C-alpha cells in the first residue's frame, strides 16, 4: 500500500488539472501559463533549495555508474529511435530521449526511496546526475533547435546556464553546498514557499494540457500514436531498469546497492520532460502522454523490483 500511496497524489493532481480545464475554471492558456511559472520560478527554487542543502560528499561511485549507463543507453536509443522509427524531427528527438530515460527523482522518487530503500542518499546522487549532466545536454539541444538558423553558437551555448533558470539555480545550489553557505531565513522562507508550488503546479499543468481541444502551433502535426507511446514506455519501464540491473551485476554491486539502482531506474518519466517540451514548443504530445502512462504503469515495475531484489 505504501507504493500506491506515493502515486495517489500524482494521479489526483493531474485529474484536478484536467477537470479544471474541462470546466473552464483556468482559461484556455492555463497549461502554458502554469508551465512557464514552473519552469522559470517554482522549479528553479525547488532545485536550488534541494541542492544547496545536499552534502556533496559520499558519492556512490559504482552505483552511480550503473545508473548512468542505463540512462545514457536509454536516452541515446530514444533520441536516435525517434527519428529512425517514428520520423520525429530534430526538435522532438531530445524530448523523446528524455521521456524514455529521465526519471521522476523528485516528488515520486523521494517517497518511493523512503518506503522501499529506507533512505534517499542514492536518490540524491541521481538528482545531481540528472540536473547537472543530463538536463543541460537536453537543454543545449533544445536551445540549438530554437535558433531559427539551427546554428551551434559557442557564445550562446556558453551563456545557457545564465539564461536558463533550471541550470542556473542548480549550479548556484551546488556552489552553496560546496561552500557550506546557508541562506538567511528572510530569503529561505519565500523560496521555500515558491518551491512548494513546483510539483503541484507541474501536475496541474500536465492535466490541463491533456484537455486541449486544439493542438498548439508548436506541437507536431501528428500526435503521439499508440506504437510510439508503447515504445517510450517500454524503454522507460523495462529497458532502463533491466540495463541498470545488468550494469550493477557487472560492477559487483551489493544487494542493497543493486536494489537502489534498479528502483531509481524504474521510476517513471519526470514531469520536467513535459515542462521542457512546453517551454520550447516541441514534443508536447509525446511528453505529456509519456508522463501519465509511465506514472500509471511504473507501480508494476517498482513492485517487481522490490519483490525480487528486496
């Protein structure tokens, strides 16, 4: 029941967003406005606070390597497969790869890690890997695509951490942690309030996006089909934890370490995928459906992993 309890708030808030949009309570631009609020304000506040309070010592080297192998393999395959198998364009491919291999390590990962693993120490390392390595790669690709000429401009990419609030907040959080700096309460209190809005606002935005009566001009002409969604879900919920398990065995991880790696790899697609897709106007159909479907079905993957490895 603890696993189910961790999923219930996600399902409820997504349903609330869908119902509110269907009943006309939030207006036609609800999903877009909420998404921009999360991307530019709430998510950076949450990441900064989490990373600034996280000690940078004690990294689990081999466990992190096993998880990283699974992430690189699945994100890379999804990135390439989006084009070769489903004809997706350059802008959609990073979102496709992110939907396949970027795990929900925050609002769902924390309660799952607490219930199944007993602590969140390894999950904290996963958060750092995704925020400081995977997300910047995705965002650089999306930023390049947003350039009308499609050029790679060194100055533009170098300035991305300053222009992108997600990366900037993450880097500032790590810097504060490394310097053992603590914000005064006058600054920490409003950031805490803002950060608390990130998860519910993102989920409400996700639900609202599912009720759009007409696709935005930035969305692909063809929505995500059943085969495409099945492929993303299979990569996320089957391939990634299996690869993580194989890599963990090859690296001779202990049973608790192996369980942590597989459980984290089996987490569903992060709603950040949808927020990024919405912010850059690409791959929204794949992103929002992948989040909903993998969140619904990941309970089975996590239950199997906990049963076999626990």
